[in-house]
């Protein structure tokens, strides 16, 4: 029941969030509808399913819950997720998730430009996001949630290692490393819960070993 409810809820949120992103400015009616659906999701077992599947068991996430943002707050929030430490709540912004999906899709073309190749780290991140754009939207929702979980658990900080003459990994590596970690967690969950291999199913071509060192 929970996976079907989660799937149908995300379809509604995605449709409304896409309409909000596509409108300038978005109609108050759309924001109100997004607020309504987000509120219904937050009162249902959908958020419990997200917490159980993707949050529970990671360091620093004891009692951390998940809620969706809606209405004007979703429009104004820039990121796909935000952690409210005082409430111990991960706030998932459907509008931000759609923006992230669109950003990954743009990377498919952006990585071909000369400007993208001027910085290796920016190019690497863009190239990885281009690969991630192959995932369906609900997997991108899970990925952004896991990325926030990784931030709470400080997995990037724990993994940084000094290299000869370079000290620890630069902060510029963090967005890339967090996506690597989130994808590997998503792989594990989908393999255990659904019995599927998202890397092969969606033809994600990347080196798993990148997470070990944070560099090639």
C-alpha cells in the first residue's frame, strides 16, 4: 500500500510543481493546490514510508522526520531539500526537486561547451548530473532526499582524506561526493526493496570507486 500511495502522491506533487516552475509568476491557485496536496501527504503514511526507506539507520538521523513543502514556501525555497534542526525535520520541496531534475537535464548539453571544461570539478559534477538525468522523477526525489541525509550524517566530512601536498578534499568536491553517496544508497535501497538494479536498468555509467577517494 505504501509504495502505491507514495507513487500516486508524487505524481500529483510533480504535476503541480512542474506547473509552478513553468509559470511566471505561478497562479495562486497552483500554489494553493500544491499546499493542499503537500498537507495531505504530511498527514498520511507517505512521509513515514520515506523516513523508513531512506532516513532511518543513518548516523545523526534518530527521530528525524520528513515533510513536504507546499504553497509559497515551496516557490521561495531554492533547494530540493532543507533540514530544520530545531524540528528534526527534512523538508522536501517538490518545486526544488523539479528544478534539480531540470538542472541535470541541462547538463547534458552544458557539459559539451568549452566553458564547462574550464574547471575539472565543475565538469565532473555536470557530467555526473547528466548521467543522473536518465533516472525517472521519483528516483530523483529519493536521490535528493538521500543527499540531505548524507549532509546530516556528515558523510562527506568523514570520507575526506589528505592527499600528498594537497591536504584534505576541497569544499568544491562536496556536491559531487554527496551525489555519489546518495546514488549508492539509492542503489542499495532499490535492490533490497524492489529487487532492481537502477544502474543497469537506467544505464547509469559511472565509476563506483569514485566515492572511495573522491578523486580519479
